[in-house]
C-alpha cells in the first residue's frame, strides 16, 4: 500500500506530497515521531492526526504553522541522519538502506521548497 506525506502549501496544492511504500513511510514517520518532546504534542497531534485518529494512510503538513512545519523538518532530518545506526535501521536489510535514505532525502527536499521552510543558524 502506498502511504503519503502530504505537504501542500509552497510545494503544490493541498494533498501534494511524497508517496512511498508502507515500510519506508513507517521508517520516516515513526523515527521522526520519536523525536517530538512532551511540550510539542500539539504539533505532533496536528501532523499525525489522520494516521493516528482517522486510520488514514498519510500524515499532513498542509496547514500546520511555520513552527510545527520546521519542527517536523528538523526532526525528520535528524531521524534520517541517525537511521542507519538506529534500532530500526539495524533490522532493515542493509541493501534497502540507500533506497530508504533516498526517499527520505526527497521528503526533506519537498519541505525545503515550501514557503514555510526556514533555516535556523
């Protein structure tokens, strides 16, 4: 089953995003989810609500504010960097890791094209 990370806003119409296999989707969104802190639960809920509360096959960043959007981006990037050494990365066949990371990089690239994306130094 294809799963979607919906971006919308600056990178296309609402619902535009990156479609990946369920396994790759789980690697990306669950590794990212783990990095959210307790005081960031509002952003987490807003992004993950379709998946968690509605049983849909996507998460949505279309309408989140700049703060939540960039929080997701920074955690997604960090999760990608840590993935090959992570617990989940350790159970994925080594030959699959480059493909997972390529898709992950594309998810991040789409985020950088969005008007809400900010670089922080």
